[in-house]
C-alpha cells in the first residue's frame, strides 16, 4: 500500500472516529440536559397539560402562578436567606480549615505527618454514626443554632487529601526556601504566595462545599427545630408535604385539584432551589477540570 493511500485511510478513520464520538457525546448531552429543560418548561405550563403528557419541547398554557405562589410564601424567602447565610459562612469555614490543613500536611518538615494522615484517613472508613454525632452536637450546645449547620462538617477528609496533593505537586519546596531566606514566615508565605497560586483548587473547593451546604437536608432535619432557622431544602419539603391531598378528608374533585396544584408547585420549587448553584457553576467551571486533575495526581 502506497504512503498516500495509507495516509488517506488514516484520515478516513480519524474522521469516522470524530463523527461517532461527537454523535455519542451529543446524545449523552441531550439525555442529561432534557430533564432539566423539561422541568423548566413544565414550571411555566398549564398543570393539566403537564399531567396529560402534552408538554415536550415548548411550554403550553403559559402561566406564572406557580412562581407567584412560591415567592409570596414568607417561609421560602426566609429559607432562601438562611441557605445563603449557611452556604457563605460554612464555605468560608470549610476553606479556612481544609486549605490550611492540606498545606500543613503537604510540608515534609511537619512532625507526625504520617500519623495525622492515618488518623484522617481512618475517619473516611469508620465514623461515629448519626446518634453519637447528635449527642456530641447537643453536648456542645449547638442544637437549634446557626453553628449547628456549619461546625459539624467543617472539613471533608477527601477534600483535605485533594488539597494536600495539589500543594505537593504545584508548590515547589525551593520556593519556600527562597522565601525563608528573604525572611518570609510560614503564615505570610501561605497567604501571600501559596493561595494566589492555588486559584484553581480554591474554585473547586468553593463549588464542592457550596453545593453541599446548599443541598443540606439531613443536618437541619436533625439539629434544627425552629422553623425560622430552616434552610430552603427543608422549607420546600414541608411545603410539598402540606400540599399533598388527604384521601380521608377530601373528595375526589378536591383531591384532583390539590394534586394539580402540587404538581404546579413541584416544578417551580425545583427551579427555584436549583437556580443559585446553576448560576454559580459557570464562574468556577474554567478552574474545575484543572483543579481536579492536578490535585488528584501527586507530583
């Protein structure tokens, strides 16, 4: 076979691979995106048309009543504010603990470094459980307080290991030696040199922790009893449960109407609760892959 024919065969093979690969990725993209798109158009559509399966690509019977009912509920606004505060304060605490701990464990001159890593890794496989954790929170007088939502999960060991690996692979020890020669202390070196060089890692940590705080459900369910302190997820759960028709108290027509109203609220609530994280993701997306890939491989 001539070299020209061989090159042509390779070119055709590459084109075929690109077409097949692109087709598969487009199909996967549609599978992932369409449910999100459907929830969005269903939230603006007539609930009767949604229940009968007549909504496919575009909203029908356009209405905004579901969103009006959601935002007219003072509990939802309070839940939004609570979730924002829990997310902001909790993420700041998570970053402070995880980044400083990861940097300390990346330093080879830290005494007992291996012992600390064994201790942290042990907690990934063996935990105290829900009841002992609840008892600890109660003993610390954190029940039904703001701090019960941000202190018990102040650090993820998985994220700690990710930070340690990132610092080991991307912050040369020679850089620290040069800084120390110039009289730079450890704290100054960490805040003024290490952190500015770790923007990708910080962005990934912000996304991981912020999503965890925003979607937190079991923690407030266990530790909070004051409804004014409920985060958004718990408020939405209570609203959906209270909107469910009671077969023993309502007639057939009443149950059908209540079910229709519940469906109308359900899609709007999903959009409302998911919107902040969807808005946040594009701002950190450019750092996401870089931070995960670099931090996951020890240099």
